[in-house]
C-alpha cells in the first residue's frame, strides 16, 4: 500500500501543462496566466499627477499668497505653466503642469479674490511620479494563482487588454455502476442515484478545469471501453468513479490495462483506498472509488492537484491550518485519515468539531464539513484537545 504522498508524487510526475489561448481581460477571472512575468510597456502612472484636489505650485513660494492662474482637470492635455508667485487649481489625477513641483490640498488653502494663502508645503507634496507603481521595462511578477480582480486591475493599468492564459484542461467524468440512475429519475429496486457525476464535474470546474460529462456507464467492459475511447478523443484527463476495486464486476482497471497502461494502488488513506492511475494514448486516467465520500476526498487529494499542475500551478491551492479537535473521532490506525469537521474560530485559534458520521457511506457530513482534519497513520483517533492540520475546503464563519 502506498502513502498519500507517494501516490501524489507519482501522479504529478510527468504532467504536461495544457496549451495556451488568448483571451480578453473580461473573460480571464479564475483563469491562469501562461506566464507570471510580464514586461511593462508603459509607466504606471504614465505622467506626474496630483494625488489630491488642491493647488499646484512651487514649494519655494510657500508659505505665502499666490495668484490663481487657471485650472487643470483629470484628462487635461493643455497645461498652463505655473509661474513664480502663482498657483493653478488641480484635480486628483490631473497632470502636473510645467513650472509646479508640489500640491497644496484644498483643505489647507484659503481662497479669496482670485488668490490663495497657503502654509509651508513640502517639496513634491501630493505629487505621484510617473512610474511610481510600475516603470516601463520593469519585469512585473504576478501571483502564480488563478487571476483575481486585483491582477485584472494591474493588467488593465499596464494597458494590456488581452492575455495568454492556460487552456482549461478538459476533464471527462465517467461514473460507472449498474445500479446508478441520474438524479431526477425514478429508481427501480436495487438502484441508487448517481451522486458523483454532478459533484465531480463541479469540483473540476472549481479547480480550473472544464468538465465533460460522459453518460452513466454500466459495469460492462465493452461499454466502459467505448466511453474511455470517447474520452481519449476529447479530453486531457479522465476521472472515473466506481469499478476500480477488486470485485468480479469492477472492470475499469482491466479496460485501462487493455487500452493503455495502468498502475493500481491501495492507498493508506481513509476514506478511500483503491485508486487506479494510468494513461490511455497519453491521456492520464484516475479511477476513484465509487463511494461518493471516498470519490470526493480522493478527488481532492489526487485529481485536484493534477488539474492544477496542468494549469501550471503548484500545490492544492488549499490552506492548511492547525486546529484543536473538540470531539473524539476514531479512525483506522493503518491509514492517514481525513475526518470531516467544522472548523470555527475559538479563543486560542481554530477549533474542529466533528461534522457528523465519519463512515464513508455518510455523505451528508461531507457537505456539512468546511475542513478535513488530517490524522496521521499510527494514530487510532483524533483526541479532544489534540492539535491537527485542518485542510480548509470551505468558508469559516
Ligand atoms: P464501487 O467503487 O463501484 O465498488 O462502489 C462502491 C460503493 O459506492 C457502492 O455502494 C456503489 O453503489 C456506490 N457508488 C458507486 N458509484 C456511485 C455513484 N456515482 N453515486 C453514488 N454511489 C455510488
Ligand atoms: Mg460498482
């Protein structure tokens, strides 16, 4: 049996980043830049400008009474020259006029009869220099994470209207099992609703991939093979749930072995255990256990980092923080457990309460959980008062 870390290393080795496409900025949120370093073509701001509504003047003329000689609004191209003994009314963001070196804010100036009285003004006061945020030619390092609103603002301020981003990896989702029916359909005896397809497809989208749902596939080698071939034609990755175990009707492994290459592991993880990993015609395939709790947790641990790696990102993109367990939660001592907990702020830091039943058939506790509490191999339980890593999945109230 492999540890979680060994399995993840094996899955991530040899992943190729997905290709790139060019998109306009307004379609880029959540996408990943093809390169995180961009050479600025322009100064930001492009010209010296006022950071206040006030009066542009020469610091050497203050304190004193200065004649008002015009007005400059933001966007002005025509700038009156500021002579000695004079000042020009200026708005925030308006270009500094020639002859002026400083700005006295409106609040400190007394205006009367076409003139102002100003107190002493520091040289350069309230002037934003051209390039003080970014200089033309500067190498701008952008965060290696999905693009958020601030990065969009930086790109826009640099005058960039279109960027190269990674193509979202196309991830085919295939749920297998004779017993499965789509949610919304009536069940015949022995059947259950497919809880995995919608959830895994959504998880793929959240990781930055593009989910492609294949039809529900019965435990039939011929039909599984047909769907795997369909996936090869359209997808960069295939995520299968169910049918990867060692039962007589678990055919996913055999099909992948026949069409490509397969590693099959039992992983020392709870929930989860059997995991198939392989490739068909260069398309990686991950086979998750069918049980929805196991499928979603092993997706989180293995498939999500794989999709992120394809996008050129590292890690899981999740925050892990120490949390003190408030309930006793037993586990299999042979495996690393990811216990479903609700993490809350406590007096001394985060506190983790059990989110409900921890059996892998108890799905609702996964929906109630906002974190997975990681309890190491060798430990029989999470003990109240003990501190553990909490892998944060959701919001903390
Ligand atoms: P398997 O991995 O195929 O052995 O399935 C393990 C358990 O998970 C069985 O109880 C299946 O009925 C159940 N299961 C498999 N796939 C799904 C699914 N898509 N939705 C809900 N339960 C499933
Ligand atoms: Mg099955």
